């Protein structure tokens, strides 16, 4: 399922006073065109249509492989390849969102630390012992679920401390540069599950709490 995200401008990054802020969150205005965003993170069941043998792993002896849990243990290369495979199968322009699109969609018109406000305790606790089934928490104002928490989400962008790659779509075979992951996970503190928080990983990196969601061009 996809949700339409209307075009608009917003302040990407965080103000200097934001609790938990790190130096790579320079605040600046950026505009994005309208696009479609996956309502949920890609699930194990969906990913196994592409790779039946995929294993999302276990955490503290709890399986992370339920059909409706978000897929984990997926590298950037694998996420991109899945998007291309599904694009061919469906005839749709499916892809990973850019970093700029991702934060715009996560904020859903807000400028607060989290899309529900500035206080972590005003929201459900995302820091559970294992990842939750998709759609388990209230959505943001765009109707997107688990944009913060559950699993980290790969974006299509190469990481740059000053956001120089934030709007760029990167090809699967492009090897240079770390990729941006966003949103935090069930294994992180509230400071890392902020709308502005940025993390970078090598495109071949895999871990239990890194998954993705798809975007679609008009």
C-alpha cells in the first residue's frame, strides 16, 4: 500500500537547541516534489516473494521472522535490488526514497523532535524487546506507520555530513560512499529515534534492525 505525499518545502535537520542533536543535522530549507511512500515497512512475507530463503534473524532467542514483521538483515544492495525486481513485476516506478523525501514524509508537516511532539513519553514506547508487526502504532499525519522506531530504513542517498547527497538517487551498482539510514529502531534510545537523526552504513552492511520501505514516483 502506498500513500500520496504532496509536494512541499520544510526545514530539514534540527535546531541547535534540540535535545539529542548531533553536528550533522544542520537545519536548512528543502523542497520535494510529490511522490508515493509505502504505508508500511516492507515485511518478511513480502520480501520472501523475492528471496524465499531470507532470514531476518533472532534477538534474545525471539524470532524476527513473522510474516507481518518488517524485514531485517537486509543490505542496501538487497533493498535496491528488491525495489528493481518489484518494479519490473508490477510495472510501477518503485524505488527507495531519498533522504530528503524520507524526512519530509516522516515529519508530515511537523517541526518537533518527533512527529507527535517533543516529549518521548507522549507516545507509545518503541523500545521493545523485538520489532513489532507493521501497523502496530498510530500513524503520522500523512498516514505512514512506524516512520520512527521498529527498524531503521535504508534511503537511496549517499551519506554526506552536509546533506550534499540528500536529494540524489543512487544506482545499485554505484559502489562509492556510505548510504543513509533513517528512523531508528526497537534497539535504540529516544535520541536516535528522532525525525532529524541521521546514520550512515556501508551499502553491504546487514543487521537485525535495518530494513526499508519503498517509494514510488508519480
